[in-house]
C-alpha cells in the first residue's frame, strides 16, 4: 500500500521538492485554500512570528491525503471530514484539528435558466439543474470540493456517473474550474472564499447559498512521525500552535474581500 502511494505521488514531489532546511516544512493544502488568498496573508506572519518557512504543495484533498500517506509532506490542511477521519484511523495522521470554516455556494449565470435562485434547499437546486439543458462544471479531481459535490448529487437522489453531456468533469483545481464555468456560462459548486477572490466572474454570480449541508470545514493533520520518521513533527507542532492561536484567529476572521469575511476561525484549545 505504501509503495502504491509513493508511485502516485513521486512525480509531483520531484517537481516541487526543495532543499531540506531545519526551518522549512512541507504543507499540502487544497487549491481552494490557496485560491482564497489567505495563504498569502498567513505565511509571511508565520515566518516572522515563529521563524518557519512553509513550502506549500497546492493540490486537491485526495492528492494531499496521498502525499501525506506517502510521507512526502509534514502536514496537510484539507476539507473532507470523512476522508480525513479515515486517514487518521489508518495511522497516517496523528490527529485531526479543526481550524476554520466557510461554506460552499452554487454559482451560475445571472439569467439562471434552471431557476436555482428560488430554491429552498440544495437538493431542490441540484434537481432543477439536472432537469434543465444547462451545463454544470464539476472539478472531477477527487478534491474536497469534488467529494462534496458528488455527495450532494447523491443526497439529491441523482448519480453523476449517469449524467449526459451537460455535466462537464474538467479534472482541475478550483480557480481553473471557475474559469471554465465563466467561459461556458455554466453552473458550478465553489467554496465561497475562492469565489470571492476569483477575478474572472464574467456573467456568473452566487445563485444559491445558506443550506446547512454546504458547511465547509478545514482541518489540519500532522503526519505520523512513527510511520515516517523523517517528518518534522516538532516544527509541525509549532505551526499547529500558531494556527490555533489568538493571533491566527484575528487574522483569519479579519481576512476580507470587498467587505466580506472569507473564513471563520473555530479551532478549539488542546
């Protein structure tokens, strides 16, 4: 099993590996977190506060978990609770620590051919989209967002594997998928932070939001040093302490775009 993970992850690791340094750690994060712009705010403060230089590996949640399982990173920051809990249960991660949350939203063209805007629930919104000859863009990349999207279709009694050509699986990160959606005038599920920080909005806007099922939790998982003795657990612990600190809380809650907060800090003390 471990050999399988290493074979999958090795090409990416070779491309992004850097010279080891006692003050460096590798952190796999989701494309949605990176697209939000929050990493550009937090990383310089982390370096100045605790002298830690973080090398980000920006991938989908599924790939982040595979990198962690192979020991190619020191920690991961992802957003797919069920997969994260399994990762820890399987012994790859020490624990799962919730850090912050936002929510998912359904984006679509302003003229809204599926009349999603009037929906009372995410189930109703997705059902309407499936019944309308309008395109829907799926990330299709095993990311946390993709896992959420597939789960919501199934919750709505629908199977994406049986959808027609209107369902476009692009196998890309959040920003790239939003670009495809903008170019096609298609519906898409996005985390709110990536959408707010997205520049090429074109004719798209938020058409549905607010269902409790769209809750989007981000969690931090240190890689198990008993399984991978080379991981820098002491530095990871310093990072985790910073991410759950009062300073991090102020910065995360205070990060806004156009007056809108992108994340809410919810880390609990140990």
